[in-house]
């Protein structure tokens, strides 16, 4: 998305240090503090996202337990989506399933939890152990959650395959959306690298001073759409960066990204998501190295996207 004049002014402002609570929902997912607009404004500025929840051990972790202890959880959502310039969703991109309070889940996999700004949730779980999968793609029967009355599963997809997913609501005691809003936008350009605001020189200068880099990628998941695609921007922090000094061209290796078919709210569907790595570049080129979660086979691709670059 192009950087607007008021966004440019915000980018030039002093960084907003620390974590700030911008939205709180109650058990019924009603807004009780802050606002969805404040959350969307922060994510548009490149802000990091964490979400805090509360639950009882014997209601959420182990229904057979007699331990009613309150558990507080705060989780990172390292991949964030801004859809239609108003709707925020976050995805955990690095999480391995945890079996509280002692260790990990039974099978090696990723737990790609997805939370929308209204508190609706989803999970996609690509298994990593290579065990043969015999399930079929498509709708699957809902699991029996009668022992977890606060868990309301809405659908299930691809049961018995290597990458089952579902959309649901777990009725947490509350939902607190925290942002770290201290990124500065230093460059925005279109899909061909034509600069709209800031400069490549500024990005290169800040990068070589040791500052972190984050990128917002417009339309990253447009190729996954089966209907008209909602406008969307996907934000992800970069790891290694590289600046070619004679060409004056910057590129970076992004953290793992979960791509989801764009929709409001954002939801998992059969054949509607994948996972992998990106290398964005300041001429609009974005190289992709993505894995099919059902087969664990990788595919190289590339595209052109409008990009916004942030430093911290």
C-alpha cells in the first residue's frame, strides 16, 4: 500500500518505546478498552503484535485435571496482516506445539495459530515427521469437544492429511492486544521500485548502523484468491540484509511467513495457505521459497510487489 502523507508524518515522529495495550476484549469478545482502529493504525505503522489471554488449566489444557489454576499467556504474532486497511490478523510463525506444563506435543509440527482482531482463532498444523498421511483434502468432521465447553469449533479441514486446520473460538477470560510501535518507515516504493516516499539511501544508511529491518508486502497472497482479493499488506521482520553499494539496491531474508488466502476475517481453508521464506528487494522483486504443507515439497517462485521498509 502506498505511504500516505499522514503516514509519512507518523514515520518521521519519535519512536513509541515499549509495549502499549491498544485493544482489550472481554470473554464474549466485546471491546472493553481501546479500539480496533488503534490496533489497525499501529500495525499499519509496522508495529509488532503480542496477544495476552487468560484461562483455567482444567478447562483448556487438561479437562481431566482437578487443577483450576488460572494461567496467563502472552504470545508473539510475528506475521501480521492488514486487510482492507482496517482489519488486523496475526499469526504465530515459529511455534512448536507445547504440552503444558512439562514439554512438547506428541508429534513434531508447527502450531500456526491465527488470531483476528475480533478474537476469532484458527490453527493450521503441518506435521514435520514424514509419517504417511492418508486423509483427503476438504471438509472434515468436527472433533468431540464436549469436555471443553469454552471451545467452539466452527469447521475442520483436511483431517488425516499432513496439514489439518480448523477455525474456532476458545472463550478466554479476556484478550489483550499489545503493540510495540517503535518502527520507522524509511522507504516506500511500487512493484517496480519507483520510490513513493523515503529513499533507498536512507534504508541502507540505517541498516548499516545496525538497525533492525521490517517489510510490509502489498498483495502477497493475491495469487491464492479464488474470488476478488481484499486489499492486504503482510508484515514480517527480516533477518540478514544485503546492500549492493554500486547498484544501490537492498535485499533481505525475511523470517518465515504464513500465507493465507485473503479474507475478512482471515481463516484457514483447504488449499488456502502455505508456509515459507521470502527475499524482498528494493526494486519490487520478491523471491519465494515456499513449502506445500500437505506434501512438504518446496517450490521456487517470484513476483513483484509494492513494499514498505521499516527500521528500528
